[in-house]
């Protein structure tokens, strides 16, 4: 009994850390890509559009599996091994995470980040769109350069305006971390499968996993609510 | 390179329609699953959204719980849970074929999202519309709800299309039940043959391209719809001013 519980708790930890890492990465990447889109430079805007269209329209599962299983196969086997599965960086990662193939973790994180950041970029851009023109003109009159304008006005106000939508997407991202189990990441879903194959008690453990996911969603959305309240200046 | 292309071309019919001699699968099954989930989810969503908007605390609580639970758990987990439940309990003597479980799970999942979209639409109804409906004599709850629903549907059409696209992409997850849609077919084609390794890249690129083509077309359509909607709303508000 306790061994199964341990497995599930480790899975919960993996899911939580996967969520935190992908959330932070996707936020940074999303804001950056959204910033590219409104930068006014044509090439940057075009790159941002391509990024958003591409990664919003491909399922996260396809992205993760492609990166994990497809990408290494481009290279011949011996080169593949040294780049993806057996070098200094990978060995260090292996020691930290305790996974036998940390590249798959990297692939899952990359896939989830690409998918979520594409959504966040579009949401952030929409949030920036709600900032009134007079604010921007006032900033320009006061002599603010593009850098100051972005970090002092566009970033905080755009994030605050789009935060409800962003937090919905981030919770979706939290649920999507369960897709990492397809590339052998021992997350909560994977752990529940492992426990079921040991105990043959499918219904009980599936329900337990459901409760744990709901708990995670509850906590995570509570945190996001808090952050959202911090961001919005009115409250 | 050439044999990879040949491999892809040979497998296009399989990816689109499933393997010959078996039940239909591939991309067409993905689309079918999406349509079924949206179509069957919608009536449920209407009921749930009425619950969310209800004056009764109990109904509101129940509807909120429904949406919260279904939106809070990953789709793969829901799929397995439904498959397990319908298999274990055999309610209504349902056939235990995975595709049924997939449709039920997708429907439930879809309805929760649709219900929250409908609620948002009903929250966005201008007060004037409800008041004028009341002035025109719609007293009963039913007809005022009908007015509200119609408006909500109209306003939220782009959101519904967006949700449907998202649903289409989410069907890739039914691979856990082994339902032979696009992703599963790709997995079967590749098989467990290690000498196939070179084909992994190209085939998954191909699958990604299929998903992209469908989703991108529909998202462009949604964007167009949204633009037209905005113009229509503008005309509407101008002509009613």
C-alpha cells in the first residue's frame, strides 16, 4: 500500500514541477513572441505570426511525440546517441532528475512550452490591445523609449488585462502535462497507470488520480488568482 | 529520401481513412469524433448553462461542480475513467468498445467548455435586450431564456468555433484507448519495427501537417466570422440607436 502511495506522490511531485517549469517558460516565451508581434518590425511580426499559427494548430501530443521520438531519428545512430542521450549535460540532468532518459523530459517540456506559449502570445497581444492610446502617447510625450514603454507600460498592463484568459490557458497547460506520460515521464498519470498495473484496482486509483488532479487544479488556480490580483492595479 | 516519400505516399489513404478492411479510422475518424462530441455535447451544455445561470442555489452549485470537475482533470484521465466505469458497471448494457467510451468522454469534456462559453454569452447580454423582451410580453421563464440563449449563441459563435478546433486537436489523445484515429493510425503504421526509425520523423511531420491543415483552415474561418460579426454588431447598434 505505502509503496503505491509513494509512486503516486512522486508522480504528483513530477506533475507539479513540470507545471511550474512549463508555466514559467511559456510565460516568458509567450510575452517575448507577443512582443515581437507588436514590435512594428515586419520580419519579427512575421516570425511571431508563423510561431503562433504553427504551434497553436498542432496538438500538444503530436509536438511532444515528434520532439521525443522523431527528432533524434534525423541523425545517424552514433551521432544521435552522443547528442541526445549520452553527454555531459544529459548526465548531469540524469543525476538531478533521476530519470534514465532525461532527453524525454526535455522533449516534453519543450513541446508543452511551445504549445502554451503560442496561445499566451496571442492572449498577451490582445491584452496589450486594450491599453488606451492616450497612455502610450503620454509615455511618448514624457520621452520614454521603446524599451521603457514595453517594460513599464505594455508588459504590466497587457498582462493584467489578459490575465484571466492567460490563467485559463495555464490551467489547461497543467492538465496537458499528463501528455508527458506518453514519452515515459513518471508524472501523476503515468504513476496511476503503474499502480493500476500492479494492483489491478483500476477504478479506485483512477478516481484517486482524478481527485489529486482536481486538488492540483484548485491550488494552482488559487495561486493564479492571487497573482492576477497583484497584477491588476485597481484592487 | 525516395523510399521515405514512397512510404508516406503509400500511407496517405491509411492516414485519411484508416486501414482497408477494418473499421474507418484516421483523419476522418478524428473529424467524426469531433463532430459527435460537439453535437452531443451541445444539448448538455445548454442544460448546464441554464443551471449555471439559475436562481436556485442547488442547481447553480451542481452545474458549477460539473464544469469544475470536467475542466479540472486531463482528458486522458477522463477517457480512462469513463472507459473503466462503463466497462465495469455496464450501464444500459453498453457495448464496451473503446470508441463508445471515447465519444462519451469527449462529449462530457466538450459540454463543460461549451457551457462556460454559453454562460459568458448570457452574461454579455445587454440589459436593454432583456428589458425590451419583457416589454414585448415575454413573461415566462422559458421564452426569456430562449431570447437569452439566442443572443448568447450569436455573440459566442467565434468562441464556439475556437472550442471546436481545440476539441479536434484533443481527439489525438484517444490514442490511450486505442481508437484508430489519426494519431493511433500513425503509431500502428510505424509499429515496433526498429528498422522503421528513419520514417518516424517524416511520418510525424506528416501527421502534424494534417492536424495543422484542418485546424488552421478552421481558425482562419473563425477569424473571418469574428470580423463579420463585429461589423454586424456595429450595424446593429447603429441602426438601433
